[in-house]
C-alpha cells in the first residue's frame, strides 16, 4: 500500500514457511504463512488468551502440536525489544529470541516491536483496509507516524528517505500525560493518586477507558449499574463500557468522548514530535469497534488544536487502520525479508 524499506531489500523471496505472531497484553494471535516470491498464503491461524498461558513458548508449542511447522518465526511483541529480548509491558512475559529458538528448534527467530510490525504491515494492506478521517494533503511527502490504542498505547514512526518508509518503534505512549482542560486536570490528579506517574497510556488505552469511567463515577458520586458491573467483572472493562455507551448509558458515553478527545490530542503530539506531516495512521482494536462514537469533525478539530501548528496539521492525512491483521502481516513480512539471505 505504501513503500516500505524492508530488511535486505525487496527482491523476490525464496520458498519458505513463516510462523508470525502478534503478541499483546490481552491476546496472542499466531498464523502460519507459505511464502514465495511476493505471495504470502495464510495456512492456519489461531488466537489465544495471553494470560491463560505461562509463557509465549507454551502458546507456540500448542500451535505447533508437536510438529516443526516453519522455517522462520517472527513475532510482533507489545514492548521494547532490546538485543533480542523483551519484557511485555502489560503481561508477565519475558521473551527472548534465544529461548524461542531453543524451545521450537527453529534457527531464524525475530522479535519486533508490535507497532513497528504494524508499520511494516502497511505495505500488505490496501485502501479498503483504511478509513480516511481527514484527507489532508496527499502531496505532502515526509515522515509518517502510527498511534495505536489497545490494551496499552503504542506509537511508532516511519522515516521517509525520499523513496520508502523506514519503520521504527518508540515508547511515546509512556511519556507524561499532558492535560488540556479542567476535566483533564481533575483526571490527572485522580490518576496520580492511583499510579503516581501518569503516562498517555493511562488515559488513551483500554485500561485508560476503565480508569476514565471510574473517574467519572466517583466525580459524579454515582453508582455503577449492576448489569454493567457484572459485565466489567467478566474481565474486559473497556468492552463493557463501550457496549454500555452503545446502549445509551450517559456516563459510558461521556467516558468514550473523553477518551477520543485525548486520543486526538496525543495523535497531534506524535505528528509534531516526529515531524510526521506525511500522514498519521491510527491502529489498535478500539477505534474500529467504536466508530459510531467517532464524530469525525470533532475528532479532527481536537487534532488541530495545536496553536500555531494547527495550519500545518491541517495538511496531515488521518486514516484509521481497519484490518486487525496488519501487525500479524507486518511480522510475517519482516521475518521473511530478514531471513531471505539465509534461505535458498
């Protein structure tokens, strides 16, 4: 869809099989791909509850069912990858390429930050997988960026070299939260009492939605309706609150609007910090499931509230990624191109 600078160039790939993964704090999705040339054929796919398994290796072994299925393993993981190792930010998993290599007996193993994987996956999707929020100027070339609220908040950049984009991960979601309104300031004070340090992830994420809702309930001195409480206790508060908003609960609706306004504000921050006037992509699983609450004009107006930079931000194209396999595809592509020189 957009030109991406893959490892070892974009020459055609030899025949290989890639086990790709998208490893998050809530779910882990694995898929097996047969690859040849520029064709990635998905053979099998399965989604696991991450917390139901003691380690990622156990999930991979369950997927393999005792067989060595792949030539390459490539996993997008929700955390900073350093020297082939990662501690998942919102999950008690410590993962290393060496451990996976020893466990599954596959030599070519690659860990990649999940947002970087999302960025690589942009090359594998087309315009029907995107929803344009703001057209901006398609002629404006330059860096692009990706912001992705899910269980946590991921952010990544795409450096433009004049011909292709080079994805890179950031940990910008853990930067200090910056309130704008009196309500935001009250929310910050509420979260500081609970967490001490308050990052953007504490607000613009699935767990942020639950904290915003609790803030709303306590500040309005109201009670959580029994039916909603039961849904929350089932283990996915953000989904329960989203459904409550769809069912007309006013506090849930206020929660979703505050979440969306803060997402728009931080999206603008990402663009300005990364000089990403070439475009912004919004990923993650939350927005595609809550499009009915997304008042397009309001979101864009919040995005443009940047003082003297508002005029320049108006030129930025904003798009929502609708394809929930983008990170999975990006991991597969990254793994295949990384291993290409070693597979005949």
